[in-house]
């Protein structure tokens, strides 16, 4: 059973993510699909702002004193009437089919000015004390545009420790037993897809089908037991700018992994390895100065650890969510089943050390 202390937070987070995911799917089908120039980011902008507004509105309704760290600020909308109106039209017309679930989230946002104020509430600096929610309204923007993998992400940190994590992954298969395939990174929007992953610290991880109304029944998930690393499936980012692909290929080879790596965007990678659809997720530093954002990892980190995995940086340190809006104390990410994490870490350090030598 979920600890009563976080039962309410979990329910609100799951429904808020589900409602925001409905908006992102609408944006994809109405604005993005087949009509967008590759350099045109506007569907992402619309989805980002709209999903952030809906999630913060639900959090404010229940937990008005909680701080929120989110990506977007409303200044751009105040200067762009057309964009503001487009987003408002989506936000006010997106709701859960189930009246009780919608009511639980506080119902619709009152008016367009309220929407702008709500979006701007995501400006917390983060830190080590108090209750802080981290939101990534569309994680994996390029995956979103290509009909591949993206995630709506929400995590609750209490005194710098992640207590609740929820990921809405509209384009992952519902079936927890479906292994990852190399084509999962694009054109993955057909039927039988859409999952919500959740975890509460100390209470395991679950998945449930994404619905447009009340929450569907959940199932417990766990990472795959890996006796033989050569059978592992390896996940990495699609974009070379996000993670060092050449190093990762060498690490894969040294671990004896024979399957081709699966490239996909977003925290859908964390959800996928947590349920055993994949096994190892590496995100190796590309630039020495780059700092990961907390909203890109908070929910996924908890879900993998609650499913029997370990998540550290390349130095073997746990991810530190207590130092602001970024993971300033960490470099890179290594997520793997707990039993083999040490071995993966060893090989990562060997490969990265050889580069420096």
C-alpha cells in the first residue's frame, strides 16, 4: 500500500499528468502531424505552455503552498496575442472525461489571465528544503514532433529527496512485456499505446494504461533480472548533442551487449527500463560544462530505483536534486538493474578514463 502521507499527492499527480497528456496528444494531431517544418517549434511551444498550465492548476488547487520548478515562463505569451489565444483555446477545452476526476483536479482554469499567472508559478529556484514539484510538460520535444517518444513528467521532492514520480508516455506500448524495438523512436502513435508510470518512495513502481478519464487499474513493475549482460537492451538519446553515442557504443561492446542500442527521446527511457522492456540507460556527458535539469530526471530516477534499479552519475554518485534547478553536483546518468549497475559503472569509467589518458 502507498504511504498515506503521499496518497493524495500521487493521485493528483497521476490525474494531472493524464489530463496534460490529453492536451499534448491534441496538439500533436491538430498542429504537428504532417504540417510542420522541421525548424518550426510552435507545436512544442503550444504543448509545453498548455500542459504546464494544466498541471500547475491542479497542484495549486490541492497544494497551494508548494513550490514549483518548471521550464516555461508566460512572458512570451504576454507579447504574442495569437499564441496566447491558441494555447488558451486548448487549455479551456481540455478536460478529463470522468467528471469526478476532473473535479478532483479543480476543474477548468478561470480565464486567460489566470492561465498566465499559473504558468509563471513554475519559477521556484529549487533547493534542499520544503516541498518542491518539478515539471517537464513535454520532455523529448523532437520525439514529440516526429511522432516518437516523449513524456509528460512530474516529480515531488521533499527536502531535496524525490518522494513521488509520475511519467505520462503517450506513445509507449501499453503492454509491459513488449520489448523495446529499434523503431520505437518514430511513428509510434497508433492504438495500444499510452502508459502512466508512477512511484512513491519505499512503495515500488507501477504502470497503468493512459486513459482520458479516471485512472485505469495499475500493475506493479520491476526491472528484468539480468544474469547475462550480453542479453541486455541498451537505451540512449536520439540526439548526439544529448549524449556521447561513440563512447556508449564502445561501452556496449565492452559489456558484451550484442543487440543494437535503442534510441529514443525523453524519460520514456526510464519507464521502459523500469518495466523490463529495456535494461540499461546511459546519458554520458557531451560537454564538460553542461548541467542536467532536475525536471528531466526526478520522476524517472525514482521510478527506476523503486523498480529494483540503481541510478547514479558517471562517478557513482546518486543524482542530487537538492542544489537548485540543475543537477549541478552530477555528471551524466547511468541507470541499470541494481545487480549489474556496478559492472556497468566500471566499464563507463574505464572508457571515459581511457579518453582522458
